[in-house]
C-alpha cells in the first residue's frame, strides 16, 4: 500500500507534509469526489472483505468505491500514515420510515484529534447526506456546508448528527420521492458515542449488511458520487442528479429511469466504475435515501 498511489487515485496533488485541518479537508474533498459510495459487490456476486489490503486493492487499484467500512477504514489508514491522531467510532443509522435506530452499530466513522479540537471525518455515508468537510465535534452549532447545514446534538454522552435540508426543484415530478420525505426539513442521520472501536467490532455488521434479506444494501443496489456542485446517484435503475443550491436556497433534482442495457455505460461514464462480474440491479425496498 502506497500513499502516493492513493493520491493518484483521488487526483490529489496538494502538499501533505503538515498534518493540519486544511490538508485533511482537501484530501477528504478529493476522496469523496473520486471514490463512490457503492454496494455493487453484493449485486454482482462478490463478498465485501473487511481487510485493509483488500479494500486498498479494490478502491485504489481497481478504481472501485465502497461502503462506510471500506471508505472510512481506508481513510483511517491514509490519515494515520500522514501523522493524524485517528480513532474509529461506531454509529447507528436512523431509519426515518421506522422513526428508529438499530440496536447494534451499523456504521463506521472517524474521530480525528487535531490542535486541541476533535473532528468527525466520515467519507462513507454517500447520497445527499455525505459530509463535504470534516465537522468539528461541538454540540448545538450549525456547520454550513455545500450540501446543507449539518449539526451535532449531544445528550447524555450520545451524539446525534442531523442535516437541515433545502427545498427541491424536481424537473420530472412523476418519478419523485414520496411527499412526506419532500416535506421533511431536518433529517436525523445517525447517533454515535465517543467510545473507541476496533475494526474487529465491525465484522458482524459487515457480514450482516451484505446477507440479511431485510438489509437496505441487499434490497437496493446503490452507487453515489459527490460532484463539484452536487451529487449523482444510481439506485436500482433510477439515476438521480442533484445540483446543490441551484437557486434561492433550492436544490435542482433531475431523475431518469435507465434500461438494463444502459447500466454498464452509465457506471463507467458517471462513476468511473467498470465491474468484473455481471451486475444485477435491485430496488425492492421502500426506504428513502434522499
């Protein structure tokens, strides 16, 4: 594993001699615009391994993406290699349709301690809830970013991440999301504690999420990538492209349904992904990702 090879993968050409906030933010921005959040392995007969070398080969050498345990595990290696103080944390992702959090952790994120402050670095959430910059770990303070306003709320040692959403201008309304999601102003994203975690604690979750019949990642094929001004996402056969803050605090949303024969070309052109095995799109879950 070579840090320069990783930098080439994310097209990062900046300095990396000083482990400061500006460098970390710049690397992070390059990562989320180069490495998709995706679970395509599940839908083309590949297992998702929780080994750093396997993740490095997949993302850096094979030009693939990954889900939280791949993206953030790789980012933890990158940041540690550059001299940052990194701790793995575990989160529980909010399910709005159930208005609940799962019993067990199902998301990996990073805490970086730097210059007397702590930051949450999460390059593995994807979709429209992906952070664009590291967030300072402080409670009750709005932290505006290009995708929207994020903030943490801390209650009795439990930290909640939420995002204030903009209105959406959907060009083709017929393929839009459900009304209750559209009317939502603030979305809870996940909760976490500051208990340090070891990668071994995510093995059960990594296996469960790619095999359980009711897992979101089994019932939906997902590939999303942050762009210079928004996000593009392929969920099942639905391609959604969003431009953030297009006008008047409103996001522009364009949705298109693809045919099977368009999939391979779309993955290559929109996400720079070429799969080794046959991909079978799936979208049988009603859970909303936007």
